[in-house]
C-alpha cells in the first residue's frame, strides 16, 4: 500500500457514512447515528442454496433477474467480501495513478461466489465476469422509489455502463471549486456524485430492508440540503482504505509515482510512469445514456 495517503486506481476501499454530524445532534436536527458501510445484500426471501444449485451461469445475474440482489448499508463496518470495493479507471489501465476530485471512475465488487454446477472452464470465466459495478439511473415512470426524487441503487453484472460512473467532490462547498482536479486523500469526508444525474449518494436511515445478512439500511441517490444549502450528513461519505486480512489497498507491489499538488492530470504522467496494466474494464453501450 502506498504510504502517501492518496486514493489511486486499483485501491480497495470501503464506502462509509461516518454517522450523524455533531452539529445536527447538538441542534436536535438528527439523532445519534453510528457509521454505516455500503455493501451487497440479498433479499431474505432468497433460498441461496437452491439458487446456487440451479444456476449454471453467473449466480449474480440470476439473482439480479429475480430481483433478489440489492445495495444496502450495514452497521457492521468490518471489511468483508460484501463491502470492499475496487476503484476502476474508465478508458485505460492507469493502475496506481492518483484519483482527483471531479474525475469519473467506477466502483467494482467481486464477492467470488460460483455455482457448484459450473465446470472448470466456466468457473475460470466467472472469476473474471462476476464483478459487480455500483450503478444508478434516472427515475422512470413506474419505478418503486423510497421517496420522490430519489434514484435507486443497483449492481450491473459483468460489464459496467455509463450509469455506473461516479465522481468525488470536496465536502465543503465553499472550497469545492478550489479542490476540483486536486488529488483525493483516503479516509477523508467527501461527496460521491452520480455522473449522469449529478445527484449525491445518500443514506436513508428511515428505511430498512430485511436481507440474508439481517436488518440493513436502505440507500438512494438524492442530494439532501439543510437550511444553509449544504449537503446533509446522509450525503457525506468516506472512502476508507480496506484493512481486511490478506487484502491490501494496492495489490501491485510497485511504488507509486510522485503526486503533485496541483490540478493538472498531465502532471501525473510527467511525474513518473510507475504504472502497471491491470484488467481492462470495458464499458457497454447504453442507449438511455444518450437521452441525458
């Protein structure tokens, strides 16, 4: 893991909501709320053993088709296969390059559950094709949303699209323009914006869902503002470096190149090229994206 404290493409992170703002608690605007970790969940109605035995292809595609796969937040913030995401670059394998505010990227999750009926060749394919990508879409007529104006979160299986692209913004809106293009440090409070809708990832503490992992809290994509036109604490997140045993933040042992504290992406390339190629992330064409 790089010791400079910056987020890089290929980093393994947890998406954490740090809890209630002390200011909101003091003013009585919100109750005390513990930290939550965003992760994968499976509906409680799912018979996972039966699904695994009946599925001869990607188990997560099967769960997604049946509406059993979802995204929730849990009070259990220990790193695990269900809540540790890898940050992928969009168009090139810039593995190890620093991530900057305003730069689009993709969150990928690979829980590694393979059907017992798969042969060896299919198992090898599923090891690479089973990655889940955090995504959202604009509201459509007939969508079942938690609240008006809130977008649902879901996982795209196998290949991401434009709907799975996200970007980071500095927490303080008064300094947001100044920090645009600057390197992002890990374990720092920030806003996660959906690229297509420009809405922020939000915790919905008033809504819960019953899953195979227990009672968990719902999520949405919606920007909540307080009386000062600032994002509320439900929109504030941290990308915490994953410290799961046997899982490093950067699996490649090469030292990262020097990070320059400016707003130029080109300076990352000029500073050095200790960049290694990783698995290329190919994006599928989404016809709805052209409507945005």
